[in-house]
C-alpha cells in the first residue's frame, strides 16, 4: 500500500484532490493533516471518512511536534503540501498567519520529510508569485518571482525554501504553480463562489475597481489531475505551471455568471480597488503538457455551469460555511451585509 500525507486536505483544492486520488489509486492509503481553520472543513470529505484507506489528522503544520508525530505514525512515502493561508484580501489586513503557515509551516514539513526520507514532496503554489502581467505574454517557469501581495510573498518564500531543500539536501521536491481555481467546495470569499452565493440570494456582488483585471481560470478537477501527474511523473527539482486555456476579465466573468443564474447585471456593485491589485495573470503550461502528458479538459463555459449547479444543490453546505465569522469578515471587507 502506497502512503501519501496530504496537508490542508480539508480545504477547497485539497479535498477535491483527496477524493480523486482515493478513487483513482486503489492501492493508496492517505492521511490528511489539517488545522481546520475557517476555510478548511472536515465535512468537505464526509464521503471519504468511511474509507479505511483514509484517515484524518488534526494539526497545525507549523507545530513541529505534531508534524513529527504524524510522520512517525503514518510513515508517508510522499507529501502533498496544500496547507496555506490563501486569501489575498486577508493577507493585506494582517499577514501574520500567512508567514506562520506558508513559510514556517513549509519549513517544518521539509525538515520532517528529510528526517523520514520521503520519496516525493509536492509543493502546491500559485501564479501570483510571478506578479502582474501587462496585456500580452504569459509566465513561464523561468519567469522571475515578483510577488506583489503579502500572500504571494509568503508563497514565494515557501517555494524558495522548497527549492533550497531540493538543491542543498537533495530532497526530491516538485513545485507546481496554478492559475485561479474554481469548482465545488470553494469557500465563498473568492470571486466565483462569492458571486454565485450573493446572486442566489439576490444580493449585490462586490467588484473591485473597474473589473478590468484579467485572470486565467482552471477548473479544480483539471488542476488535481495535473497535481497527480506532477507527483508521479514530475522531475525532482522541477517546477510546472498548471494553467487553464481561457482568460477573462472580472467584469465579464460576473456577467456570465449572472446570465447562468438568471439575475440582472445591476447586482454588480463596484467597490474601491484592492491595494496593489495585479492587472493580469496568464500561464504558459507547455512544460506540463510536454513532460507530464497533462492538458486541461474542462472548458470555462461548462465548468462555470457545473459550478453554479453544485452551489444550487448544496444549500446546507453554504449555510454552514457562512457562519458568524464569515459575515463579520464580509462587513469589514465590503462594508455591507453578506
């Protein structure tokens, strides 16, 4: 039985990855180490809990003793590192948790992985480490890291620690950088689920600035397939971009979602722009296509339609995640009710 330790598996991308990995790898035993912060929910994997090949471990990756205990008892052959504070807006308000989890926590995991001689260490990162693009071009893996938000800076710092472990200690580590994800189980502070949730309730949808900021979107299923390919076939020490094929500015994206939901465009409510808001992200994923045999398969139009239907069908999940803390944060961020 192959053993993988996943960190942050109760979050959006991590839970989708775990579900796919258990379904597609029948010889896999998987432990999920998660601190269950506001966006990590154990119920995201309620369907996996009965599986004898899955186990949940509650813990903070920055807690070296807890991490060591999990490594000692489970003895993973590979680590898949999702655990991160990931919301740019929250990092602008207070970056402390981002440094603790994304930087210190990553180093704790690297140290444990070295002690226990793991065969693979997959570090999941983001296109935001590259900074902002102008109207043309795409980021390749050779593009310089120029992060512009505290979140992106913390992810870049974590990446550099992984790179150092691979170079200095020969840790068989791989880094992936993805474009903006969307799909089921995404916490409704990110643009797409926030828009869907508010539109379903007939409430205004906040849009930063003019809405001209462009993002390169990838469905979470495509991202998870790319992560499995990178983990199993990626070159140790390598970096792989995993980007979708389609770009869209934020205003057009909201217009498409409102069309799917049958709601008026008047729900779009411009709000003051985010400080340091990057203009555009776009990834060149040719290395992943060439070396991993990976290509995105979910088009943006059907992906958005399926995502809207998932949120329509999961009202109980939405009610649970939109708790008092969520409403307090929304009011602080946008000055309105959620």
